[in-house]
C-alpha cells in the first residue's frame, strides 16, 4: 500500500526530490520484499511501514543504503484522545454558587471538538497507514545523500514488543528506554531497559491515551477554564 501527495502546481508531475524518494522506496522494497506493508511520499519526505518481524532487518538495510545517522525513535498511541475535563465535554458548567468552582468560558465550551474514531469504529494511523493502536517509529538520515526516511511498524495492542535497534544504532538505547517507560513497548535484545524518569514503584504508562491524568480530573486543564480577572490596581485610568 503506497500513497503520495500531489505535487505542487497541480501539474501531476513529481519533483526531483520526490523522484529521489520514489527511487529510495523502490530500493528498500527490493531489499525487504513483502515486509514493506505501507508507504507514503510527501514533498521531500518518505514514510515506510514494515512488518514488526522485519523491524531490525529494516534498520540493517537502511544502514547498508547509507542511512548512517540515527535521529530518534519513539512510539505512537493512535487511540482517540479522551478529553481530560469530562465536565467540559458534557457541556456542564460549574455551579455558580460553588465557590471552589473555576469560571468557564461558555463560548469555549461550544467550540470544543472531541476526536472521534474513524468510520466503522477504527482508528486513523497517519502516513503509511497501520492496523493497530500502537506503533513504533524511527527516523534515519543520510548525511551524504541528504535524504531521510521515517520507518514505522505496528505493535500488538495487548503486549507491544519489537526488536531493539541498539545493535545497529547505539543511539537508540536512550530512546528505547524512554519509549518502554512511557508507552510500555518492550524492545527485545535491549541491554538495559531501566527507567529514566519515573520512580521505580510507578505503575502505568503516562504516554498512553487511556492513562488517567488524576490531577486534571481534580483541576481541569489551564487555558480552558483558568480565567483570572485582571487586578483592579493594574487597570488603566483610561
């Protein structure tokens, strides 16, 4: 499955940069075969989705193609976002007699848009598509060819796990530890999956969309409801 945004100007012809991206995609597809399950070309960038079992092989092949610079690795949770302030979502404003309630801009409540699942109850998974809630993604760049590629792979919704890239790109060590800690993705073969930020006894994965933000259930997000009156002492005499 491949897609491409139309070239600028409406002529339907690809630019020289897009031609390079297409050639890169064809080379990588030749190397990986049916392990390439999705792709997308947009202007000067390329996204390629590969089967999870080919994740490490994709890193090796890209490295052999001259993509020697590891930019980053992270995770994505495509679960539709749950708004952190249920009262705003329901259009329920704080009781005016409740001194503890924060004032809410009624117009802002009307403008709130809640992200909905795609038609048929599915989820939208961005460029190059996807079949699962969780995905891992990584960015590689060739400093010689001055061209980059973003790789993606689907992960199991219940037990998200994939091979570590640390054997090919040592810089992935820190990124995989962070992704493991924040999303709960296991990286098989990683030499030292230990926490970077959270206490050892911390439970859960803060970057997952369904992780409860308990502090925001007590106090809604600032910007939506934290409306403070300008102090009278600072008001202009004009």
